[in-house]
C-alpha cells in the first residue's frame, strides 16, 4: 500500500475513533426524533365523497389530482352524502370527508376525534319542481313557500345525504306535517330520473352549483327552481343556514336563465378529518382547498373560501395556518417530502446541534491525545531505563532493553502531522543511549 494512502487511512481511523461516539450519538438522537415526530405522512389517504355525479365527487377528484403531484394517493370513497360521510369518519373507514353544516349533531367524543379543515363552499338548498304540478288545485304555478308543497310528491334524498334531516327542520318550522306530503327517499340519480319522468312533483338537493344534476335541471324546460323570499328569516332562525342569491342570467346569459334573481338558503360544507390523520396530510389538503375553493363563483367572491366561519368542530392548527397564509417558503422551491421533513424537524435538529456543538469541541483534543498517546506511552519505559543506569557500569541489560524499545519505536505509525513527536522520541532514546555508553566507559 502506498505510504500516502496508508497515512491517510491512519488519520481517518484516529479521527473516527475520536469523533465516532459523537456522530453515533447525534444520529441516534435524530432517529429517535424522527420516530417520535413521524414527520413524513403515509402515501395513501381515504376521502369520503358522495353519490355519483355529485359536487362532492367532483371536488374529490380535484383533490386527488392535486395531491398526486406530491406523491399522495387519494382514495375516493363513494357515499350517500354528508351524514354517511360523518358516520364513515366515526367508524374509522375514512380519513376525511365532506360534511354539511346543520345535518348532524356532534357529540363530545366527536370534538375529540374529529377536526375541521375549514368551511369550503356553500351548498344551496335546490328545490326543483314541475311547473305543471305547481298549478294543481288552482295554484299559480310558482312556488315561493314551503307551505305550498303540501299535497305534492317530493323526494328528500337518502338519510345518508343529510337533506331529510335538514328539510325536516325547515318543514317543522313552517308547521307542515309530513303526512301532508308524499315523501320518497331515493338516491340522487334515480330520483332525478323519476322526477324527469313525471313520477315526482318536486326534488330537493343540497349541493354546490358544480353538481352535474343541478346544472342539468337548471336548464331543463318545464322545471323551475323554488325561490325562498324568506331566506333572511331562515338564516336568523337557523345558525347553520345562510342566504344565497342566484343572479339573473348566471346559468345562461343568452337564454336569460334564471329570468330573475332567486333567493336561496344554503348550508356551509366543511372538510372534516379524523384527529389521527397525519398533520402533513392535513396541511397539504388544506393548501389544496385554497386552490380549489378560492376562486370566485356563483355564490362567493374570490378568496372568500376556505374560511373559519360557521365551523361546528375545532379547526386544526395546520388548516388554520394554510387558510391564513400561502404555502410555506420551502414548499415553493423544494419537493414536498423534503420541505415537510425540514419544517417538522428543524426545531429538534436545532436543539440537537445546540447540545452537540459544545461537546464536539473536545474532539480535536481527544484526537490529538489519541495520536500522541501512542508515542508518549514509551516515555515511561525510557524514563525507567534512565533511572536504573549505574554510574559504575554493568548496564548491558539496560542497553538491551533500550535496543528493544528503539525497535518498537521504529514501528510506531502516526499521521504525518505528528511525525515530529515520533522523531523527538527517537532523539530522546539516542540521548539515553549516549548516557548508557558513557557509564560503560565507551564512546557514544
């Protein structure tokens, strides 16, 4: 082996022997911190959406597309709607789900097990009816009060959608007996088919305007959307309801649909997460919510949503930060997993560095002591030989010991920067040899 490589390897060996324990301790602390903080999220998350062709399904697909860019697979779990989503969250079958305000009563256990990522969008109560059916019994053909529904065949949706519960509260507030209506609870798609086929007089949705069913019914001839002139009163009576206005012509300007402004009542939908959902995933989903729900729409101005209003559950800290601020600086320039790791580990890494940096100052002295100890340990034996020199001679045995010591000293290997210590040892051996020779009466 070339001497240069040999001396380099020797230096590295001594350096590792000196600094190795500190490196091992630092790495161990970092691994323990990584295990404790669990900074990187799982690569798969389940999102409870809603029925086929619903706004929930459409929004879920958009969330899945955005998170796929960061390597996260969003599994979309179809459901009957808001109430069903909440049950899936309670049962642990979904990590997140869309839930309408006012459609469920939250328990103390829910407040511990669930958190909100903020209010995402409003879901107006769309009550579509056939104009011909509204003329039954000498009526005008236009409905503007829930009282006028009496005697009609109406579909309120499945229990899992949350609409029956919501409509039940509204009908009760109008003192309408359920027996005065012919109520069905079909799912959204078969109910729409039955409605268009004339088997139903009216149909109720609580959905964002992005719903394909809503878009289609708004443009279907002979189908009208019920106006809620008392929307302000409903919003005062029920805290989970707000007013919404569908502007004239917003559906189709050329056909002037709707032909006049329509007042509606609306619930606010939130994205609810289980408390066990990884914080990094919550942050990523909340940031995606800013992109999806931030632009202006039929019932909102730009940046109005997501927000922290009308929340029935505590807002998660990660979601609150995402609502208030843009994406963190590191996430704008680094891959998500790298930025997330640094953001969640920086405090622990700072503490470890603060502890280990002062301790690391003993590494250079320790390295120097280790190298020099290979030389200095022979000075004890050299001193002993010198102390046993007899002035009158008879030192041949000591001379043999000194020869053996010198032979061993010639085999000592040290880094090049410490060769002066090695040559000093050899020089001192030579001095002791001269002293021995003088005592023997010889010539040095």
